[in-house]
């Protein structure tokens, strides 16, 4: 007991010389001395006080004085961040990215109904896409190519193309957008076309046409002649290049021309059912000839 | 004395400067983890700064160590403590350079280190605060808010365990 107290006193640096002598005589003082000596050599992380204080000041400034300080565990944070990203991405795809699209290939037409039962007939080599979820509030679709619309009465119905925008309430109309060619025909009701921020109203039986960026003066057409819906295409003073492009769309052939003026105007039509009859109805009035070689058509001027 | 408030940055800085090292050491004695000890101490000081109006300067020191202790207990993971000796620390007998002696001492240090790691937290914090920080029992008692008798008890039970482990009894 006495020894124990002496040891404790010694470690507390309160030992008198006399007591130390007495302590040194005890048999296991050597071990004790070593314990005392080496345990004091255990290294603790040295704090750079200045630096630590500066770091503390930054922390206390960032968290308002009354605010609770929460140490960020970044590993944990990454975990949550990753989970949130996955969650947001999946829900985005599930909830918002439900654009429907319809596409036709060459020589193919497709008839389908929009969510409000408006009818769309998509001509060859065309594409329509729209957001199914928003359809009730926002009847808005994108068109590449040509389509005929029978729109149910309701909110504004908008067809966007790269060239112009067509807006209606409820009618029947045709929108055609091919390379450098934009055409809207109204079969019923009133259609509003926005082209280069200008709005044009098209009553029944009128046609709006933009060729190579030039607006064609308003024309009329025969509303009973729904051309491509009846498997034929009709043209009225249209440059030959657009007519041939339409042939390509309807019949999946590539067309080459030799010594032919592609800007010559053509009026008439061609059927979608027979390539030979179609080509004849174009070439004969223009005094041209054609040759079919596999999937390639060559049109040439036989006068030369 | 009463007008010395920890909300006054000057007094806070003074308090911080004189205690950050031993607060960090204290966390280290408990956790044996070099990477978190300073963080724990820093966090405790932030708590003091946030509650400066409620803490008397005279009680701040024991408050500080209590907070470090609580923060340590809140850590979910308690790894086994690992201690290391300072490099280039002298052997007890500086003059004795015989290989046998050096080997013996290294072995001893190794045993001691492991024995300290095996002490209970209470024993270890008291023992190391005394050995490393050179704190007297009175001061340790004050910091830990226990009696000096309790500190001495922890000291002797720590010594007893260490000697038993080292002598292999």
C-alpha cells in the first residue's frame, strides 16, 4: 500500500528524494521506470495551432453562429448523390420522356390516331413526334415530311416543322415539308401558318407554299383532290426537282438526271401504285425519257 | 472574471490556443486514431463558440473535454487503438548501445504499446494524460469532473495491468 502510494506520487512528480531512494530499492522498480519513460514517448498528432485556429474560424463563419455545425462525411454524400442521380434519371425517363413518334419509310404511308382521336395520315419518308403526356394541355407535334391531319375540335393544335408552324383549332389540312419545300393545304376550316414570324390565315381550299425560302402567292386547289391519300401526287406549277424528289419518296428509287432542266415547271400528277405509269405521266408532258436499272432511274432528254 | 466571456474573440482565441493540443491529445488517447483526433477537438471548440454565452470561462475546460468525450462516444465505429512512439526518442539508458540492450528495449516498447492499447478507456486517458501531457492528478480530476481519488485509482489499476502484461504474469 505504501509502495503503491509512492509510485503514484512519483508519477505525479511529488516525490521527495528520500521517497525516491526507497522506491528505487523495490524489486520491480526497473520495469516501472521503463513504463514511465517509454509511455511518455508515445507520439500524439501535433496540432499546428495557428493553422487549426484559422480553419476553425472559417468553419464558424460558414455556419451561422446559432446554426448547427454538421460535419460532412463526403463518402456518405457521394453515396446519396449517386442514389439521387439514379432516381432522378429513372423518374425523368419514366415520367417525362414519353415522346411518341411515328415514322414511315420510303413507299410507305401510315394512319394513326393521336390521344385526342385526331387522325393523322403520314406520307412516305416522314416522321411525327409528340409528347404523349402533355397532349391534353398541349397539342403540339413535330413533323418532318408530309402528313394529312383531321383535327378534333379542342385546344390549339400546332404542327411544328423546321420551316414554319401551323396552328389550328379543328379542321383538316395537309402539311408538307420536304427539303427546301414547305406546303400547307386547308381542306376544312381555317388554318393559321406561321412562317418566319409572319402569320398567314388559310381558309378552306387554299394552299400556302414556300419553295427555296420564297413564298408562293396564295393559290387555290381542289379540296376534293386529296392526292396522296388517294395514292397519287398532284402538282401545279412545281419545279421538276421537287416532283422527282417526291417520286423518290413514294417509290424508294434513286433518280439521276442527264441534260434535264430541273427548274422546269410541272403541272400534273402521278400515281403511287405503278412506277412506270408515274414516270410516264411526268416525262411525257415534259418530253423526257427514262430508264429503270434496278433501283436506279435515269431521266434524260431524248431531244438531244 | 465575470466580464471575461468566451464570446469575446480575444478570450476565445486564448482559450483555444492553450487547450487545442491537449484536447486533440485527449481524443487521440481515447480513439487511437490520428486522423480524427483533431477533428473531434475542433468540433468541440465549435460547440463552445456556438454556446459561448452559456459557458463560464472557469468551467470551459472541463466542458471542452466532456464534449470531446461525447463526440468520441458518438462515433459509430470504434477501431482498436494503435499507438506509435515518436521517432528518435531516447532509450532509458542512453549510454548503453549494446545490440542486446537495444533489442530488449525495443521488445519492451512493443509490449508496452500493446498493453496500453488494451487498457480500458478510463485507465488509458488518465494514464496518458499524466504521462504524455504531464498533467497532475488534480488537473485530470478537474477536467474529467471526477475526484482525485478516482484518478489515482485509475492510475494504479492501469499500472497494475501494464506490469502484469509486460512481466507476463
